[in-house]
């Protein structure tokens, strides 16, 4: 096919660049990134292989944009995070943990294979432009609750943040490094246990 618009683009409002990003995002979500080639993306998008290079410097740039699009799609599907001072701290922390677990699990297929493609991850990070992420929101939430007096005045919020973020990262890291069959999945019921440990610890009372 010549470098003209694909049929899917002619029928809609997306530019060819947007169409290529959306196609790569969908393929990443469904198949992961391992073995995802320029030819495969081009065929799925309905364009010639060389068309991609009219819009992106290389495959890594396209995948970085596709990963960014996937992260944004996942984020839009999640419930809003609670504000400091609303509800109870315990309820709010459960919402943050559920948010983190859901987001990381949804991104897992797209992240599969990227351990061996650090250039894609570096470009993805650069696309964020220093924007705050879920970890930053969680840390800010805990600091605000401490300032409001709903946490101890000396509460180590950075340590609590690391505990929660680490638990949400665990399923992703174990899958990436151990494979799907050996991966350790965090059961949904463990959300309550994690929040209880963060708030009350494990030492005897």
C-alpha cells in the first residue's frame, strides 16, 4: 500500500500518525511488546512498512508514544482518587492501593518485553515531561493527611509510600522477570491487609 491514508483513517477523524499510535497501543495491550515489529504494526494499520518512518524516527519512538497512550487510556478508566480530609484515611488508602494494582495489572501486557528495550522506556519517561504520577499523588496525599492531623505528626510518609508502591509493582516485576506462570499475583483481598500494615504495623501492641 502506498503512503496514503489507511482506510481506517479515511473513515474517521484521526491523522495517520494518531492511527499508527492507536494501532500500536492496541497491539501492545493485546499481545505485549515482545516481537512487535514495524512490519506487524504496519500490516495491522493497513499501511506500507515505510510509512511509519514518515511519522516516527524509529520503532522505539512509536512504541514510546503507544505506551504513553496506553497509560492514559488506563488512567481514564480508573475512579478518581480521594481528596485529603474526605472519608477516612483507611478507606482512602484502600482506594489508592486498588488504583495502583488495577493500573499496573492493566499495563502489564504492554510492559511485557520492554525490559529488553530500555530505549523505549527512556523515551516514554521523557514524554511525561516531569508530570506527577500515581506515586507522587500518593505521597502528597499522605503528607496532606499528616498536616491535617489525621496521621501521626511524625508519620514516615515516604516509607509508607514505598511500601504501597512496592506492593503494586510486585505483580509486574515478578511477571517480567519470572514469566507469567511463576508470577506472584497480589490477591484483591490483600488490599485490606496492606493498608492495615501501613497504618498499624506488625509489632505487638
